């Protein structure tokens, strides 16, 4: 999951924390019918329909409107939802899922094997132009469906009303984990094609909540409890999501929590020590070492960052420890790998040699090899409104001071930033982050670095999440080998080797910081409030006091 708006950091390069802005009682009003209303603020999502929900804001809504085969516990284990079982064959190229019987969409349509086939086919179809459909590219027939050569997903069959058979184009013993992504949601017949605007703005799902009216763009999204939900019903009656100005959304969230407008909030980094001191003792301060990483995206096919030497020069020029201490005030930790420490079975520290400490001499040496000369201009893009300005400026200054280049900052609203990254000819480096969609190393290595993750359209626009266009056949082969390896320990070793190739030898991406998340939650009015695996509030499990 592209985590561009998950880390709401507004920081001063070397600044002291500002004083808390306002006070309030966080007075959430009951929504009636024995429930309550939980309120939070976000910036405008790209999509809330699972066909293209891709960042934290959009997937938060999609995951509460739809329930798929599996969810994920915070420890990275799968949590069965509609999957009664998921079983691979001996080769690992075919999976059989038994689906819970007698659940339905909020409009009364049944949720069965055909509903899953309908949803997956809809997402993968060419007309949907989905940025997240590539998660299905291991299913037989995906390429023909996604390219428009076919309108059928040949790898999917219903072997009974509640039995879904999935034929893969190659073995994958972790395929069941991938189905935790919201793009694998079932769909009712009324959904129509993936570009059905009315459904895109008011999806009809089978989740714990349903839409209360349509998405009012740049204003609000309201959810109400789905009383016909087939699993444990939500205890909240309503969820009110305010869409905030992207230029200062993190500040608005924090002030909204302080004043009682919101029950959940992210905070500007200068406010973190103040907020922790004020709310930790009250049980309203949440911390999660999440399954994610913050990094710099380098466009590997264009002139500035085309060579690994240029990318290593930039990486060696950055003093991660200094920024972690000064800008993030010790609340973030430098990353020396792409994979997160939460993936205990596969994580290895210090995979990235250039990430371990700033080395000005090596930075200049690699810049010289790459032909990156003092006075050259290096483009540096980032999304505005999420609080990245000051740390981006701090990184830019370090690069300028060490390499003598001129760093041109290019800040854009998140939606525009994502679009800009996709364009053919995108150049330089961009601020980026990734949070796990499902608990496997493949979810980092494949979307961000595999050739298939580029998924270009006819114009050369990258529709997948490999926005840097990194492509190494040897790396791709290693991922295939890992997927077809049944033994988990042996599979982890292959993933380790693949990560080292891409991140250390080729420096395809530049890791910056591990992803520790902080939130404020109104535990005075609500019980059971937590940050889930996806860094979102666990809305379906929250109950009013």
C-alpha cells in the first residue's frame, strides 16, 4: 500500500516542539440506536471502491465496506474472514478456497464463489485501468484480461456455490496471503464495470459498514453500521470521515482531536513530544511499529538516476541518524533495509550498505563515477499536506552540501504526485513510503521492484507501483523461485538474496526510516481502539463506553 498519506509529518528541520494549540473534551455524541459516532479526518482518497483503492485513506474505507477471504492480525498472521479454508495443491499452482455460506451484500445479493470471481475479474479488466490489479498478476489469464484480449479470468472457477478454485500461472505458496488485499473483494452484480462512477462513489459491499449516501468529494464520507453483516457486527452506529485541506491536514487532524471534533488523529511531528506528554498517561496515545518503510524513489530509466552509482551517491550523502534525531526528535529510526523488522522470519538489518551511515567521501566518489557534477540540478518530488516539507528540505540540504548539486523541490498534492510519478520521463527522486498490504516479503519486492510491477500502458505510463521502472531479469527470476519454494526458511533466504541484489547492489530504492506510527484515540468515549496492521483505526471492533 502506497503510504503517502499514512505518515503525517510536519516537522522543523531543527526546531523545538510548538505548544499545544487548543484544548477540548473530545465529546463524541451518541448516534442513537444503542450505537455511537466515531469521527476522523483524512485527505481526499484516490478511490474507495476496491477496484482502485490504493492508499491509506481509500483502503480504510474499502476495508470497512467489503470483507474478503482474509484479514491480517498485527503480528502478521492471517485472520480468516470469509475463508473457511485455503489449500494449495502439492505444486503450489492451484488453490482451493471454501467460502463461508449464507452471507450477503448489503443489497441482499449472495456472497459466493461467483461474487469473488466477479470482483476479481472486474478489477483486472483493462477498462478498469486499476493501479492495484497487478496484485492478481500471478493468476492464470490475468495478462489477457488486463490487456483487453479477453473478458474472462480463465484462472478462476466456481467448483460449487461456495468453492473457489484459483489456477496460478506459476506456483505461489503464499498466494493466500495476497488475498487479504482489498482488491480481492467480492462484488455484487450491481457493481457493473470498474469505471461505473455511481458505484465508485457509493460502493455496495458486504463489510461491517455501508455507505450513508455517496462520497462527497473534498467534503466527507459517511458510513453506517451494516446490520445484515454476516460476521461479528460493528458496535459503532456511524463513522463520519471529514475530508481535510491537503495543505495542512495533519495540523487540522490534531487540532480537531484537541477541540473534540475528531476521535482519532495523526499529529505534526513537532507536536509529538507534547502530545505524548499530555495523552500517554490518559491512555489516548497509540504507537505501532508498523510493517512499512519510508524511502526515496529513484527513476532508474532516466538520466539523473539511471546508474546505480548516482543512486548510491544520493544515499551515502544522507545522514539518516541526524535527521531522525533532529527532525523527528528521536521518534523515528533509520532504515537499513527495505523489508520491515516486523517480518521476523525474513528481515535482515544492514542490507543497504549506503544506508548505514553518511559517508561524504563515498558519496562524492559515486557521484563522480555517475557523472553527477556540482552545479547539476536534481529534481526531488514529494506530496504536500502530509507534513513532509521540513524533512524533505533537510534531506535536500544534505545532498546539496555533500554533492554540490542544486536540488529542485517539487511539492504536489498527493493525487497529483502519484500521477506525476507514473508519467513517462519522470526524473530524479521522490519521497515515498510503503505499508504492507499482506504479510509477505513478496508484497514489498514484487510491487516495488519486479518488472511486472511497472505495468505500463500504451503511452508508457506506469500503472503499477514500480514507479522507478527498475527491471532486472535476475531479480525477477529470484522472486519466481521464492514463490515456488514450499519450505518457508528456504523461501526466506531467496527473498533475502533478492533484496540484497536490488537494494544493495543496484540501489533501486533508497531506504530512509522504519515506519513507526503514532496516533491519538478517544479512549474516554470508546473501548478497544487500536491501530490495525494497515495503520488505520480498527473501526469494526470499536465499541462506545
